[in-house]
C-alpha cells in the first residue's frame, strides 16, 4: 500500500517532524499523527499478528473501534495492547508489534494458520481433555498461553492517576455536530453542563469527513471555530477533551478517563491520567455511530480498511493511505469517500456495490460516471488475496462473472450502527430497525437523551427539530442551524452480512471477529452443535469477547445467526454490552489509593521509639504493632520471644498496648445499656473497679472481649480487641439506636486519644513506685481489678491494675501527646529492675500459659462462653443481653460441642504446631474422626516444653485423657489433654 | 453506585453507607419467655424478595445514624428513606416493577431490562 500526503490542515503541519521507532527501526511522522497514521505515512501496514492463527494484520480503522492494530509502547513502561489508531506519537516514542516471534515478518506462530482447520470453535474444550488432568495445567495451558494472546504485561509500572468528582445537571457525551448543538443550546443557561469528547479537537464528523459543505452559510471549519469559542466562553459549560466515557452506571453515574499526556511522553511522577466520576441529572448521548465491516474470504488482509476510516485519514491527518483504493459497500455511507477522493485529485480503482443501479444514489452515480471510475453494481467481493498484504480481489458482478482486480487497498462499508454501548449500559432498551438494519436506542431507563446518529438518526434533515424536541424539558433556546451537504441525505442500505468463498476449502477464512480470530465457519459450527442462544454462542466461539467488544462486527454476527436460524434479528437478541467501553487500566481505577494510601497505616504514639529500639512489626488490622524486639541483628525471633517472656516472668516487661480499642460510655442509662451489651452483670460492681467482660452475637457466639471500668453507674470505659474496636462501637450504636432508643446513653471511641502501657512482672510494683512516687501501689490501697485517676507532672493518668500475662501488672492510660515522655521515664527508672519491652508474640505466649483466650484465634465465631469454660462470666440473673436466649438453643446446649482445653505433648521433647488435628488413634487410617484442632501453640521456656490450647469435641470431659495430634507427614504425636491453664493456676502472682 | 438520601444529612454516595439487612424485624422481648422458633426466626431468618423491600442502612462515614428505606431490589432504586421512629410506608404507595419471576429473558440478554 503506497500512501500519499495530501494538503496540510489545522491538525497536521508538515514542517513539524517527529521521529519514533517501530520494532527498532526509526521512522518520521508529524505532530498530531497517531501511531497508525504515522505508520501508514511510512507505507507500513503490517503491524501485528492475530490472536489465534498468527495471521498478518494491518490497520483496519481510524479510531477506538480498532480490532487489529494493537501495539506495545516500550517507552511508557511497556504499556501493552495500545490502540495504534488513537495513541498519538511523540519524539522518541518506542513501539513494538505484538504476538509475534521472532519477528513480525517471519512469525513462527503463523504455523497455527496451517493447522487452523482443527482450531475451530470449542477446540480447547474438546481437545485438551486427556490423558491426565495434570496435562492441562502443566502442558497445554502454558503452551497455549504462550502462543495465543495479545501484548506482554508490563514488568514495572509507575503510572500515576488521580480521581476527580463532578456533580452537574447535564452531561453531553460526544463533541461532534450534535454534541456541539446541544451544548450551544445550553450556553449561558442556568444548568451546569459538562461536555466530554474523546478527541483532542471537538467537531467529530465535521473534522472527519467531507459530508457537510456549509453550516449557516459558513465553511464548516469556520462555523466550528466560532461555535467552540462561544461554548468555551459560556461560564456554565466545562469541556473535557481527550476524555473517554467508559461506564454508564445507575443513577446517571458516569466514569470517564482522561489522557493527560496526549502527544507527549508521560512525565514520571506526574499524574498521567485522570478518572472522572460524574454524577449528572441528565445524560445527553451524542457519541455518534460506528461503521461495520463485511465478511468474505481473507477479509483480514493488511490493506483492508473501513471506508469512513480511510476518509478520516484524509480529512484529519492529510493522508491518503492509498492512491487508488477499491471501495466495496452495501450502503450510502461510503458515498462521501468517493467524493473526498475525487476532491483530493485521486480516484477509486473501482467502486463495487451490492445494491442495484437503481438503488444507488443519483449524485454518486453521476460522480462515478463523470470521473470514469469502474462501477460494479449488484456485485460482491468473493475474496481478497495476497502475501501479508492485499494484492488482488475477486469480484462477482451482476452477471455472475468473476473479475480479478489488482489493488493495494480495499475500503469496506457494511453499514453503520449507533454507538449504543453506553445507552445499553444505562439499561436502556434497543429496537431493531429493519430498514436501516441496526439496533437503535428506544426506551431509556434513566434520564438519558440520545441525539443524532447515536439515536439512529442517520440523516440530517431533522437536525434542528430533533434537538429542540428532545431538549424541550430544559426550556433552553431553540436552534435553527442550516446545513448543506456534499453528498446524499437519505441513508440507504441493502442487507449483506457475508459473501461465501468461491472455492470451498478447509483453509478459507471469512472473519467475523478479527481480534479473537473467529470465523463465520465457527458460528455455523457452534449453531450445529446446539449453541444457538446468542449468549452461549458468544462464549463458545469467543465472538466479540476481545478488548474491542466486536465494535465493527457484533451486529454482523447477529445478522448471520438470524439468517442461519431463520429468525428475525430482534428474536435473536443481543448480548450484554458491558462496561468499560474501552479497556481501562487498573492504575486509573486505583487512582491515588495505592502504595501507602492503599490502606492507611495506624501507628501508636510510641512508634518512633520502637523503630529506634529494634522492633520488628506485625500488622494487626491497620495498626503496626511491635511483634518482638531484636537486641542485635543475629537474634532470631524464637530467641527474642523466649528472652522477652522469661524477663516478664522473672523481672518486668512493658508492652505498648495503645492499639487496644477504647470506648467511653456515658449517660443516665449507661448501666442498663452495659448490662444489655455484655454477658456480665455490672449492677453490683463497685465504682472504681474493673471486670473482664464478654460480648456475644445474637447467635450466642463470642464476638469480642475486654475490660470494663466502672467510673459510676452513668460512666464506663470499655476496652476492645485491637481488631474489633470499630465493630464493637458500631454494634453498641446500632443497638442504642434501633433496639433500645429509650435508653439515654452515648458512646464514643477514645482509642487514639489515649496511649496504653501494660507493665507486668514480679518487679512491677517497684518500678511503678519509682516512676510515680506520689501514688500508693500497695496491695491494700490498689487491689487487683481496680483503677485510679491520678496526675503526674500535670498529665492526667488512669491506672488500672490488671494483667494479661499472669504476673502482677498495671495498665497506664495517658493522653497520647504526653505518652512518649512518660514511656521514656518508665524506661529509665525500670532499667535497674531489668525492665525490657516485649512484643505481641511474647504477650501471646504469656497469656496462653495462663489460658487466656484471644478472640479470633482461640474462637472462630462458633464458640460460646460455655465452650470456653467461662460460664461464670454470664450474668444469669439478668433478664436480657445480646445473645442470651441463644445460649439455651438446642445447638448450643448439645453434648458434643467443641470446647477449650490445654494440650501438652506426652513426651515433653515432642513439638506441636498450630492447626494440628487432634485424633483418638495413633494410626492414621482414613476416614479419621477429627476431634478438633490446636488454636494456639508455643514453646515455653518457663515450662520447658511445647504447650497448646485447642478446641475439641467434649473437651471438658476429656481432660486427663490421652489423644494424638496428627502431623503433616502423616504420623502422630501423643498428647495429654489438660486444663487450659499452665501457670500459677490459683492466681497467686496476680493478686499479691 | 446508588445515591442514598440520609434523613439527617441529605443525598450522599452509597460508599458512605453500610447496609443492615431487612428492616422492621422486631427483637423478641428478653424479659418474657421466648420460644425456640420465635428466637430462631429473629436470629437467622430474613426475607429476600425480588421487588419492594424494607431495608436498614447506616450512614457509617457520615452522621452514623441508622434509618430505614424502601428499596426495589429488582432495579436497586431506593424509593424512600425515613427515620427509625417514623411509621413504615405502605408498599401499595409504590409501583413494583417486577415483571418476570426469574428475570431470565427468552432471547439474548443484552436487550433485557426491567421496564419502568
Ligand atoms: Zn447522615
């Protein structure tokens, strides 16, 4: 195909040269060129290999509907599957063709084309069944994945996107003739209007074709300039260019993607695309139409192009891809291409129309006659032939004779479709138009208006009345625009979906989906095999399932199917048009919600101290908590945890417990409310005392636990688990509002307002005395499970005597801002007593030695307080609390429930693991009845061996018996089932 | 994404709200004897109709208030929102738009929607 540069225009100037590389070779284009127009200028039309058969493919269109010309942009983080027909070139751009090896010209995969007779619809499903299941996963799938497919995924991605929200009255999608007219109506009105166009320049058909000769007696170009200026000057209209609306959701919620670097290389670190989220009162769809192709043998050869695309290259890019293309059409839409060619001093090599001479528009007829263009009416192209490019076509004329025409380019037009994707995404209904042979929007589901060819108005005669009528509800000024056209006005089409090949051959291919390599034969075969419902057929053949969603071909497929089934097209129906309209990158969807913003990190006020002191962190919800502290780089986690826990048992340890959820509950009826929320009874509890409490779901299962401090009957402070804080607050609020609105009670989260330090160990009292000399920490003055308010150097403190380790312990609550100072002070006075920080892992080990549970680890939403052996925590005299009635359900009182027990290896040297199943027999003979599993397991240097907590069936009655823990190597370890407490069973250390 | 009209704050994006399931499910009075069936139905059984549905929502990332609404589950349209202490609206005031029991169309599903 030999292209020719035409005259310069407002979009392309021939002095602005740009160099770029395609498959490693340097070429030149002009500023404003797309990759496709630049390649065509350099007479390159082979740009890729097809999905399945690796057939050579060229540039088929001049826009977003492109099925073939997908390329990898090496200079932009190797972005794959970029449409060459819309991506603008820039200086130094590097582009690679896709799906070929070793090179585009000599592609090894094209051997698939030889085997193509066996690669038909459903081939993979039928063929790769045996001989063994593993063959698919290990052999077939990797092979197929390597051979088939599109571009390679980028290895490294640094693109940045942001999101912008809009709230407007009216959104106009498409800035072509109708979009501009609609926007013109809204100039200086009281409506907030958004006008969105995918291209860099507004104008649509005015820029892309020579259909219109005069608008309001002005050159279309001049009218366009004036109109855009007027719209830009109007304060109530915002224009978004280079922005594609991809999604039309419920309640007029639109999603659009804006390319911020059109025609230049994205700058690293700068936002390169913006995702617009638009809420609009009304949506006006002016997104025009898409031309469709026709099926005949080898209709995929490079050099074949849609006719309106050829015209767009001429008008927009000052480029004729070929000097003498052949035109093949069944409708009037290609008339203007003939006009444009002749106006440019070129001439079609032949004009072939399936319609009869009488049906062809008279002015086209005259034009063709006057310029001696060979005309074939009542004729069809039987096939195109050539090696990696079109070289000749075979035409069957009205007499049935075959004519061979040599050519380097063929322009196709199979008719036009309104671009209904967005309309159907909005759930609007379509109607089949038997005269225009296409689906057109009929009933909108939302406040959606369609104008122009997007609504199926393919003629210009009703332009003004259509806009005025449909915009009537807005009471905006009426339009009266005068249009004059260069070609005919009435759209006319004759039914033609497919031309059968001249010679029947296994290798003859007429494509119906170029991107997914689906042939019309595949459609036939699928129907023969019973896949005659359009949704089944789509999935079986993969028709219209590519990234282009079959924009130029899906209606043709419906036409072919309706003929085969002898049904009307509206009886066949359509498949669903799903968002997005065109591929949307994950980075655009993610926006700024990635990396450190993906899930915010929460840090305690002491975080920087932890960093300086060798803390290794663990994630607990969003919190970063010290897992353990390394005293030097060589210390292993096991050693650190054993050291930390031993130090708590022998001296004292300090844990940063600031992440614990804290909720303050106040109000006249706070006591009654707390009695309803927790299982415990708080009525007889003394002011200034604290209680370990459980919270259940209405199903009776343990949901959370914590310590409740009673300041008075009207004022409580509750702690929750770190992960459960938000849920517990949410649950309290829900019940306060929905079930007990009569109770006067308020609650608030104070988690981040207060830091919490847990100090425990036998030397704790000495440390506390020294750190807070004004406070009396004696057992008599400050007994176990009480709390006191104090002040230290002007900082208010709440100190609670409680312990999660089994040692003497205090929890200090300090306003977050003052916390680091007090933490440092405790560290320095504690040194002489051997005080050392410990992390969550040592805390888990210490609490497990005492048999204290962790909700979510030792419970899993199916464990009641009775299962845990915590019946004493249930306020049985209370009339009601969350989940109370469920504790006497038949399921919760049944005999063989899983219950919490302790496990130790019978042979103390044996190891145990979390998750091990507890079974009765030493030998593993399937089926193995499973009693339960280990929920927590640690090595204790205090005990000198491994120990575990487990939930097992009838566990409480099995205490004192022996069982086995199964290992991953199919052997067993003998274990003793014991009480779930391994240390200081009578709580002497706790209360003294 | 839906727009939900919080009775306290006004219309806001759905992402600010959390769904709380069926509304007007009465919690049995704990001070009285509750039968297994009554309690079991309260804890485990909720309606799941196609069409008009009383539903609870909470304005989680807003005023944190619970409120009720009537939603058409076949179109996702929220027809009315009202405060917890307001009387529940009569469903006969709304036109249910459910047309087919299963929603499965005879022919290709792309052109299928619930007609308003
Ligand atoms: Zn609100």
